[in-house]
C-alpha cells in the first residue's frame, strides 16, 4: 500500500510517496496531470503553484511543489488530494 509524507519547505512543499509498487505508473500519470493543472482533485490550491518537479526513485516518487511568490499552499488540501489519488491515508504530515 502506498504511503506518503508531506513536508513544508522554504519555497513550497515536498511530497514523498513511498512503497508505490505496481501503482507507480498510474501515480506518475495522475501527478503528471496535476502538474499541468488537470488534476482530478477539486481545490483552488493549484492557483498557488509555480511549478511541480516529479522525481522517480526506486519504489518511490518525490514531488517538489514550488509555490508562487507570496503564496502558501495548504498541506491539508494536498493530503486530501493524496488520499483521493492513492486510495490510502497519510503516513505523516507536517
């Protein structure tokens, strides 16, 4: 089962998806859509995103989300979206 962590950073958030297993391609496709603003999650937080950098690891995915200048992305909205996309609950947040 996929687990995730959301941590605030200096310029936005870092999201780590762990133990992605056979779901990796599906998750990459979902987050790729989010990076282009076409995510299945309904939130206005996308308006605060400057960029998303998606990095594949061995059994993991790391997403570095950079917020626009003067904006703060709400981690709780991100965890709600992650729960919807991964079909699981958060491992830890903030």
